[in-house]
C-alpha cells in the first residue's frame, strides 16, 4: 500500500509541475505567456527540491512540510478550477489529501521505494 502511495505522490508531483506550466500559460497575456509557463514550474521545482523532497537541502518540521504542500496543491487546484476545469482542480487537491492520509497511516511500513525506511509523512 505504501509503495502505491509513493508512486501516486510522484505522479502528483509531476502533475503539480505540469499544472504550474499550464497556469503560467493560461493566466498570462501576450508576451508574458511563455516566460511564465517556464518560470512557474521552475519555482515549484525549486520549492519542492529545497523543502519537500526526501533529500531536501533545508529540513523543516512536518507541519511546515504539510502546510507548504497544502498551499501548493490547494492553490494550484483552486487556480485550475478558476480557469474552467473544476473537476481537474478538485481532483488534484483531493488526490493529494488522500495520498497524504495513506502515507501518514503507513508510516514505518516497508516500501521498495524507500531504501533506508525514512518516511515522508
């Protein structure tokens, strides 16, 4: 179960990056479209790599990690909803919540994707 949740987490991370590019393109006008479509996912990747990845450069408390994730997934889901894709936006946020719950409930369970057994919940 934990391995499946970790795979879903990876797919959600990719969806978050793609969604940021989509929003940069959709919400910008004219000459700002391409720069924002490139910059928005770059910002998401930088935040994720710095604070949220298993090998994050900056260690933050668990509550701060969950808060940052909630802001990223919830905010992106809301903006996608506002661009005319309410089902997609709600699905992104809801799947993140479900995945977070499963990861928290399976903390400490063995997974082939966690070599040292260090959890992410």
